[in-house]
């Protein structure tokens, strides 16, 4: 039984891999040898190895260079399939991002926020009738009304207690949100000093809370940061060959002139000539990024550009770059970081579901024959 499960798991993995590779032509996606060479060069550089040293490392690890290239090409293609699945099948709404951001910020702030609460419990016996539940709720609403008139909670508990129904009252002094019941904690999300919360029906009865005070640990000042929305076209060069550098420079200058004159769009030019495989298929689009994440040369150039302006060709990071700045904006770092985190969580969740549906749909359209030798 266990062998059958493992075998089918492996078969399923192979089927998914073959189905994805089968769709390469349909998706009109291709990684050229030059683009693959550039990616391998960057991988080698990140590991402080030359290409020849990297080849020797692969051989020592029992992998031929050609096999590695094939595996890397397949991996890059499968990654691109994921991106295409996101674009065509995943829809993340702005209100979903905002809602998730608020939840993340609240969860993180729970450690820094403490409450001084007064608390009254209107008890309910085990397995109460609906009539008793309704009567207890009516009493809770009556007490809430009285508490709004600034009556003391302990006095209210005594006032509305009877011989058969004694109400309980006590205080929570500087209790953290995470130390409370999740239901109560959620009610406190928007609470302010003086808020009356309830009635909340929990296992022991109806609960009423009064927020006497709220305090927070000192928070660091949140300063605005600059984000930029840019695109680029890259022509990789060896760096040591002057002829290659000169050709790349003048090619980008010519492209820039054609873009400015309206003969070609920046996006179309990037798709045609850019050697940056990660952005070329997006028309060179880099999206919104924090300015301080860029190379200092790139950063300085972006700061010098106006919205919608093209740069002159500039050399850095093993190639020549033509940059277009679309827009700049100031954002507050804490919310920007949490918003980015929220988007990634939603992206990952919806991507996983979209890929499952994609594979399921593709698998249903192919013929699979499983042979059991037993």
C-alpha cells in the first residue's frame, strides 16, 4: 500500500512536469542561449566563481554542464508558467490587501498595546433554554445602558444581582490583547478609552467589558520612504571587450531615439532586445520598488529623472542599461512593508490554488497510462 502511494506520487510529479513543458510553444515563451548564459554567469558570480570554476564544481558534484543548462532552462520555464498563471487566473483585490494588512498590523501591535478593563459576567447554567439565554441577554443590554451613564461596574454587578443569579465583576489591569479570548480581542480592535463592549456570548454566559484605559509601548517614529516605478532594457556585455561595449551603447542610444520619436514602445523594445530574462517578458517592467534597494548608480540615476523620462545608456552590473522612470511616491515604511507582506500572503495562497486548478485542467486533457507490474 505504501509503495503504491509513493509510486503514484512520483508519477503525478512526472506528469505535472511533462504537462508544463508540453505547453512551452503554446505560451510563446523561449529562453535564448544568450539569456541562459547570462543567468549562469550571474549564478557563478554570486558564488565568487568564474565560469570555468563553476563548470569544474558541477563536474565534481556529478552533474554535466549540459545537463545543468537543461535543468536550469526547464526550471526557468516552469517559474514563468507560474507567473503566467498568476496574471491570467489570480485576481487580488485592493480591499483584500487592505483587510489582510490591517490584520497583520493588529496582530503585531497586540504585543505593544495593553488594556485596563472592567468586566461583568451574566452567568448562564449548563444547557440553558432559549428563554434563559434571551433573559440573560436582555439583562446584559440593560447593564450596558446603565454603564454608559458612568456607573461603576462593581456597583452595577451588585445592583443587578439576585439571590438566584449573582453577577461577577472584576478588573483586568494592563492585560495584553493576545492574553484575552480571540473573540474579545477582535472586539477590542477598534476600541477606545471609555468604550463599552458587549454583550459577548461565551461559554460561561454573557460578558460586558469597559475599556478604562489603553497604553502602548513606545513606538519608533515611522518616516516616509521613496518608492519608484521603473522599467529597463539591458544589453549584457563581457565588460572587457571595448567593441561589445561600444555596440551595446550605440544600440541603446538608437533604441532611445526610436522610443522618443514614437517608432517603437519601450515595452516592445524590451521584449525584443533586453537580455534580462526576468523583466524582458514583462516589457522591462520592474514594478514599484523601494529606492534604497537599487544599486547606488541606478538609484542616483532614478533620482535625476522626471516622471516618464528616459535615461541615457549607462553601464553597470555587466551590461548597459536604458531606464525609464514612470513614477515616484512617498510611503510610510511600516504600512508599506505590511502591505507588501499581505500581498505576498494572498499571492502565495491564490497562486497555489490557481496552479492546482491549472494542472488539474491540463491533466484531464492528456492520456495517462499507469502500468502496474504487480
